[in-house]
């Protein structure tokens, strides 16, 4: 089941993940309640990994470790 997730939901997930103490397992419940979606933890992790790869957040670590 491939379901397109709107940009609004993706932004909400990114807002929730930066909250201190927020567990990844709690994010689908909060998003599902607010937007009426049917997300699960695996879909949230896929969105987060896509954002990680898209913005190349690992660049600083790789530059640092070369020296």
C-alpha cells in the first residue's frame, strides 16, 4: 500500500521530532489524531531517513573525520 503523504504532514513530523523527550513511537499517534492519517512508525522512520539523505546531514561528520 503506497500512500502519498502530504507536505503538511511531513512538516508536522519534523516539528515533533525536534521536541525534547518526544519518542519516535509517539509521533504517528499525534499525527494521526491531528490529521486523520493512518501512519505507522515505519512510515515515520522512512520520512525521517529521506529528509536525512535529502539534506545530507552527515556532511559535517564526514568532513570532521577525514582529519
